[in-house]
C-alpha cells in the first residue's frame, strides 16, 4: 500500500445532485474524494465534469449499491485494500419512491438504501477513521423526518412510499445521534452529525406522477434552492471546526427549505433515546453485522 498523506473522503451518490456538489466542495477543500456510485458510466461523466470545473481535484470512482448489502461489503473490502485510512464519510445517497418496492433481501427499498446500507458501510469502515475531531460521519436526513415514526412492526409502512421515505430519513437522523452518543461513551473524538439539504430538485423526485412533478416545478422558485446550496449543510458538517458531534444542520429560512446554514429542528421523537437504541439493534439484525465502536488504541487494526 502506497503512502497516503492526503485526507480521504467518501461521498455516496456522488455522481449527481447534492452528492455531486458535495464532491466538488470536498475536493476544493483538498480531500481525495472517493466517488461511491452505483453507475460506473454516470460516475465517469460526473468525474469528467468535476475535473473540467476543478482541474486540481483528486478523485477516484468506486462502485457501490447501498441497497445491496453484498455490494456494500465488497466496496468496504476493496476500500480497505487500497486505502489505509478514512477521514470523512458522507452518507449522501438516497432515493424517494412512491410505490411499494423492496431490495434483494425483501427489505423496504428506501429504508435499505437511505439508512441500512449506510449503517453497514459505517460499521465496516469506522475503525479506519483517525481518532480526532476532524474525522466525521455525516448522515443526510430530511425535513420529511418530521412527523415520521419507525414502524418496527412493519418497515414497509403498509406499502405507502411517502410514509416509508419519512421513516428512512428519520432513521438517518436517529442513527447519527446514536452513533455520536456511542462514540462519546467510547471516548472517541470522531464526530457523527446529521444534516438536511432543504428543498432541492436533486433527482429524488423522478418517480413522482406528472401532476406532482409539475406542481413541484411550479413551486420550486419558492421552496427549493440549487444543488450547490443544498450541499452546504453537508460541507459545513464535514469541514467546519466549529461543529460538535451530534449537531444537526440545514437551511434556516422559511420552513427550513433554503437560506443560510444553521442548526436545524428535530422532531420531538428524536429525544426518545430508546427509539434510537431499538433502531440500532434492529439495523444490526437486518444487515447481519454487529456495529461495535473500536477503542482508540485498536484503531486501524480491526478486520472488516
């Protein structure tokens, strides 16, 4: 393995939308960015576009389908073969579907993609993260988490894709909060944070019916901002020395849809730590992986 003095970041879903702009921002900050993408062709196009815009960017493409746990494990194995450390993990990839869909393991697709795949990826790589405050795990939640609940008895949410989406984004936020508590309990300096991008037409809405889609387009000047603006909370969480573990950031304008980055508002359910703990245990069962926080002295030695 060759020496790797440069800081390394992984951005899932890096080939378009918010992930694309987040990749640009991390590259501008001097990170070597692993573009973790499902489509190799789209990733190559995105990389070429970034290199044209930022010739100094240091980028690699590695394929992953975060809804497929075998793919997540394969990605982690390949990453560990190539790289000795990981400084920032931005769990960005996400989907929004309105129909009832499942992954290869029969798990509701949005829960598998938006939460479980990233839960597993973090578990497989966290021991490679240096034990310092600049090491960050960033989870992308959404304002859609408000009013949502984790339907432990029926994670399909009765086949209602909209309810299942809110559930998955609540899971992302609860995971970041619980991960940070466990890091603190283990006296680790790594920071886990959550963000939401506000309103953006980032490709998440491609499955809307035509009426919903054109309604969104008509309202977009008032409730959305650019993907570059939507990426700012992620970049703030990943790069700012002022953030604290357990923070939650997003736009601070009307309905948190756009505006300057600041502390975002959680749904009151996030105050119930027993829900987050139950979600953690449920996630371990579903991905068939115990998520242990390695002690600082064992950093970098654990096997995936």
